[in-house]
C-alpha cells in the first residue's frame, strides 16, 4: 500500500463526517454562532483537510 493513502482517507472521512453532522450552510452558521460548536466544527474540518493535504503530498513525493 502506498504511504500517503491512510492519512488522506482519514482526512476525507473526518471532513465528510463533520460536514454531514452540521447544517447545510456551514459558513453562515459559523459566522453567526460564535460558540463552542462552531469552533469545534471549524477545528475538525481543518484537521481533516490538513490530513488530506499531507497525505496527498506523501503520495506525490513517493512516486
């Protein structure tokens, strides 16, 4: 198995699950609701996207 597949798949799963568990319009909800839930949602989306990017870079570097 290639080296960057697992982090990329983890990132896709975390980002997808976070978006599925929140409302449809995430940006509007985060901008108007400055609570813990909005911060947690932003953090989880960032965590997932960081894994996607780092896994993709691993895949590109190990050709």
